[in-house]
């Protein structure tokens, strides 16, 4: 049990970067492959839609979300277990994704990115012709 807690704590610490302007977390994601698109879901609790930046350049998709502090800077905590900070994560994206058609939605702390596949890599049904 102690080993599990230690491993979990190590994984959580690995997802935090300390930058000059504060803490930056690596958001956890689920990536699903559908027939016509790749679906990426990222947990961004505490972020507001207007503070989320998504960029695609040179095959790299970058997510950055600024999160405002929950309390005043001079708040005296008795216990502080919930960390607050910005989110940042980047992904190398295959050329099989149609970058011009990428869309994003944000609801209930979850960012959903739709990365449509190009026509060339989408599965397709090939009709069989009759010959006489």
C-alpha cells in the first residue's frame, strides 16, 4: 500500500512544472481513435474558456490554459492539498490530420479537441462492379 501511494505521489509530482510565473500542470488526456477523427479530451479544471489557447504549428498541437488563483494571495491555509496553476501540454500530430478542420469544445472542466483525419487515411468502402 505504501508503495502505491509513493508511486502515485511520484506520478503527480512529475506532472507539475515550476515556472518563473508560477506552477504549470500537465493536463491528463484521453485520446481516442474514431473512423473519421482523433478525439482528444484534456482535463483542465478551473480554467475558463476565454483563457484557453490552442495552437497548431509545424505539426505540433499545443494546449495552454491560464487559471486564476482560487484564493487571495494572503490567505492563511491550515491545510492546502489542492494545487492551482496553469496547464500546458504539446503533442506531435501526424500528417494524416486535416489541421484546417481541427475544432475544440470546453465544458465542465474538460477540453475536447476534434482532429479530423484527411480523406486519404479515412476508411472507405469500395463498391464491387459487375463485369459482363
